[in-house]
């Protein structure tokens, strides 16, 4: 339950308040992400520091929460909207969401403080490659409802790749997500989204199970075109309340005949210096055979030092 869309929907269906701040007041939150990348063969962008961040503003009045997330970057695109939506608790078990929001398909969140590793997974990168909006985001309306065990979300959005009809009008994508929590610590999710171009229709299944400091995760994507399948298997172990070690293996199979699979192995460690400051070190080694832009896998080893501060 990682994306703001789903998190708000679940909060609305199983709890009384839609947001944690006092009604009629606005809360401001966000993060800064400072990182240093070093590649095995060096090259553009290697051995250099970078930074980005985000400012999130959210307020609740009555049964409606309104939220806007603004991305901050150094590449000239700073100030772009990530999310801008309302979430209306129409009844006890139903929430209506409208606007621009994080893609509800897939296991992984968009923002640095919410993901398990310093780098996004191949499944996230493929989904992000399909969405035309800034980041892995979609624009439209959604309805979510359920209880503590089951939550369903159905969305009608602009075609995620912004495909248009012959007369220039926007096509639409349909997205559906089913979340199941059959037992404590276990979360299952099945998602499906349609689109006219790119990888066309995409099916995603993911699962996560946590017990006694250990967490195991699986995310598998299948598409009609370009990518036959992509998946990542990951695990983490929390060392007390401050530290964690993690590992992930990823593989992507392509539609093209004779194309070899792309793979990547990642090892990660993190430590919370303070409640609002995390430092992490990640090492990954990838073998990219077809299209770094789609998978995000670099055909090289990568070391990333990352600092994430939240407010």
C-alpha cells in the first residue's frame, strides 16, 4: 500500500479521518534526495553529486482531501506537478479520486523516501516509460473501496501514453487494481492497465510478506508488446529500528526474437542517522541487452551513495 492514491483510499475505507492533520488546516511535507553516482567504466554523469526534492501540500475539509505534489530538480524541469488531486470519501467504504496521481499499477512507489532501494526496479521503469506525464503518473478519475482484507480500485484515465484518435481526441486507458491482505504481514496485488501504443496492455502481480524484521517482495509484469515479461525478487532485513540490508535480482525478457534477457543484481544498506535523515549505499551490476531507456538497467556496475532528508 505504497502510492498516495491507494493509501488515501485505504485510509478512507477503514478509518474515520481521511488525513492525519487537523481539519481545515493544511500540512506541508516533502523531502530532499542527495546522491553520488560512480559507474564501473565512468562516463557521463559518473563521479558526480546530484540532488532533487519535492514539496507536498495537503488539506482536509469535511470528507474531501486535496493534495498537490511539486517536484524540484536541477535539470531545468523544476516546478512540475507530480500529483494534483482530490480524494472524496463519498461513503464509509468508497472514495472517489480525481486529478493527476501516481500510477496505481505495480508494487513500487515513485518517491525516494518510499522505495526500498536507491534505484527504481525494472518493473517501475517499464511502467514509467509507458506514461507520458512527468514521472510514472496518470490523469483521470478513480473509485476505490473495500475493507481491511480487500481493496479494489477502478480508474478511467487519459491513455497513459497519450495516444490520440484519428481526429486528435485523447484515447482512454482503464486501470484496475485488487489488493488482498489474507493474513498479517502478507499483501497481494493484481493490477491491469490498457493502452493503445507502446507496450499496450500491461498486467502486474506483486506480493510482499514481512515477519520478524525480514521482508520478501516479488513484482512481475507482463505486456502485450515490446516486453514479454519483467520481474524483480527482493528481500530485506531490518537491524533494529535504524539499519537495514537488502538484495534484489531482476530480469527482463523482450518480445524481439533472439534478444537476450537483461539482468541486474543489487545490494543495498541503509542507516537512519536521525528520524528525518537516512544514508544509504547501493551497489548494482547489470547486463543490458536491449534498451536502457525502457528497463533502466545500465550495462555496467554502479555505486550510489544517497542521503534522504524528510520534512
